[in-house]
């Protein structure tokens, strides 16, 4: 059995996927790289097949009709033979810490393993400005196995995104969570929906994942996110309805899940309201209605008992405040 399965969802990725895959090859035969050709119309499939032919013991290729990023992750999990599972987007890379990461993961697994192995990620901006690490050392104990009871509060810009996580494959299969097809930002559900089952964790304080920001047409670009805001609303709704927060009895785990859900609602409000249309406001209100129907208590908490109530103010005043918040957050964090 392989130590780690890495799935690389690819759609028309010919211009950058080789850099991604080359960064994974130093893992050698401890790793399997599962390239998902998601109905690409360029040379993505041919490039993937060439890697599989050259590295038959390391690289697998799955060609599928276009199903979106989420279906790429679903397929990767279906084909995975590794003890642990990670997703790397085709326009991102892993750093030179990858081999050291594998050494640490292998040691932890020999000593009993964990449900979730965590690392930092590093923003790499196309213009070379504002590159920075999202580091979790203030919130997570490093270099040892721990539980939720040992976690500390996360800062507002800290969230356990897909770039950060490496799940035990068996846990993902037991939860049975299937990501929706052709829905952007669904990777939030992969993390949030599975965290409820996580008990044992390990945090390695290294900038393993290099997250590219600024590629034209990228799903996290401001104009793209404004255009696809309904996808963000859907992803947030799916996360909120994945389970009832009152089911979580571990206080520290609940605190983190509330934090992540708060961020997701905040992003949904932000990009819906940046559109400045009545339709976007109606769609945003429909999200709150769906969430209230599922769990009135917690939907009401996020909508009315957190600072989200200020960015939800209707009319021009609310829109102006949202624009100010966006510009300030982008200046500080440069998340797109």
C-alpha cells in the first residue's frame, strides 16, 4: 500500500500542470499521483498519459467527462490506494519540504497514525507582491499528535482549507461524503463536512503547499467570484446542512467549526453583495431561508448575533460597507 495518494484534478491545464506534477515526483514510490483529466479540450489528457507511461508505478490517469473539480476529487478518492489522501490543484505545487513531509507522515503512521495531518500553505502571487505563509502555530501544537482539546483560537484569516489538509483515506471513505458535480468552491465541503469525524491530528509547521494566486480565469479571482457567487452560496449551504452544529459535543471542535462556517457565510455575503443587484440580494436571502429551515438556531446566530449582521445591511449603505471591507481585507490578506 502506498503511503499517500495525491489527486490532481485537471481541466485544460496543459500550460501549467507539468510544473505541478514535477513537484510531486520527488515523493517516489511512497506516493501515487492520480491525474484526473476532467473532459479537457486541450493537451491535458496527452500530457497526463505521457507521465503515466514514464512513471507507471507512480502515476495513474483517469479520463472522465467534465464533472468539475469536485468530481475530480471524488474520482481520486475512488481510485486511491494510499493510507492518506491529499488534493493538489493543477496550477499549484508542493514545496521542497515534500520529502521531509513524507518522512514525518510515515513516522506518524508507524506510531499509530492520525485522522488528519496538517501543514501551512503559502500564497504565491503572479505579480510577486504580497507572497505570505498562512501559518497555524498560534492555534495548533506542532510536532506531536494532539486532539481538539489542545487547539487554540484561530485568527480570522486562518481556515483549514484543502491546501492544508491530508486526511486518512479510510476516514474519508467511511464518511461517504460525495462532492457535487460542476460546483465551484465545493472543496470547502470536503474539509468542513469531514472535520466532524476527526479526533487525532498532527501539525507540521512547514509551508508545504504553494497556492498560486493571480492566474487569469482562476476561480478565486474577484471578477470570477462575483460572477460565480451562486456557487459560493451553494457551497456554503451544503456545508451548513452537512450536519447540525448541536451534534458536536466537543467544545473546541465546535468552536473551530463555528469559525469556519462564519468565514464561509462572510465570503458568500461579500461576493453576493459586490454584485450590487437585486437578484444577488434575493439569492443571498434565499440562502438564509434555506439555512433557517434546516437549523433556525444556528442560522439566526450567524445572521444576527455575529458581525455578519453589519455586512448584511440592505441598500446602498450596506453595499458601500461591503466594498470597504473587501478592499481592506484584500489589502491585508491579498486572498485573490
